[in-house]
């Protein structure tokens, strides 16, 4: 895709099960990512819709009945992009993760992260009525603070941890996780995510401009015994 071109779809190639797969993200009003098969057909893995080359025909299939397609669908469903826009919407994150955190008691793991380097006095997480609605609150011995009102680093780490624990992850892309984080907090945050990745079996992909983040991630991968690699990207001329 040429920069700024919305006339043609974005194409992404990735390896799934040892085989290169190409996916298409169209600009036709239907946001679903589609699998481009060898015969040129496009498959919407969510709905099972199939478009054939040059619009010759249209069919529908049962994706879940095809083990290969079902596996690719599960992989895509486990993608969770954590970027700046998502972290700036704490209410959306809270609503998404609330049920999983409360019913599966994952809030204890979130608190462990927050206590270590961000808010040592944290004692619990709860929902309380504030301004006509319910908000996630971080409790200490003396008070309770809305998660929205925490420092940028603490809020980002807490919300990202909630999402990672509540979602059934396969791939976790992170956009510049070093932003608004002091080095000790960044170390703690990345260690939490990499330990969870090792435990659950998902992949973490971080985009960054920070050499320090790369150094921390490499040291943690060696400490925790997880594979890691560094890719350097350079923008080509237009």
C-alpha cells in the first residue's frame, strides 16, 4: 500500500503454522480482516463469507468446521493491540475487563504489578459511584483513587495488565510502551507481560524508539528464558 492510499486494501503477510499467509484489510466499509487464499478468494473468517476473484461469485462456508481456517481464526481473535488511544479510554478498558477480573480473581495479579514500582500503598481494586457512574478505584489504607487520576505510567501499566489478563491472547502488539514510564516502572511492566506471555503462550511485539526498552527487554528475555529478537525498520523514500 502506498502511503495515504485508501483506494487499495492493506495487505499483511505473516507466518501461521509454519506457512506464509496473506491477509487483506479492505476500505469498503466492512472492517473484517480477510484471508487471501492461493486460489485468489477472500475469506471473512468471522462471518464465513467468501469472495471469488473479479467478483465472479459469492459463497458462505462454515469456518469452524475447517480445522485450518478455525486455527487461523483463533489466532486472529487473540490479537490485542494496546496503543495510546486505548490507554486514554480507561472506561472502555474497565468495562471490557471487569467481569474477568472479578470472577477469576485476576485483580490480585494486577495489584502485585501496581504495588511493586508504581503505588506501593495499593491494597485493592473496587468499583465505586462517582459523578453518576461507577468507576474503577485503587484503594489504599487511607483513601481510594480513581484509576483515571493515577500517574500516566501507573495508569498505563494497570490498564494494560487488566486487558492482558482478561483477554485470551495469542499476540500482544504494544505501541511504544516506554511512554510516560520511568526505567524501574518500565522494567516491572515488561517483566509482568513477559512472565504472563511465557505462562499463557502468547507473543509480544513492541514498537519503540527507545534503546533502553530494547536493552531491558533483551535482559528480561534472558532472565525469564523466553525467545526474543530485535528488528530495525527504516522508512523508504516516497
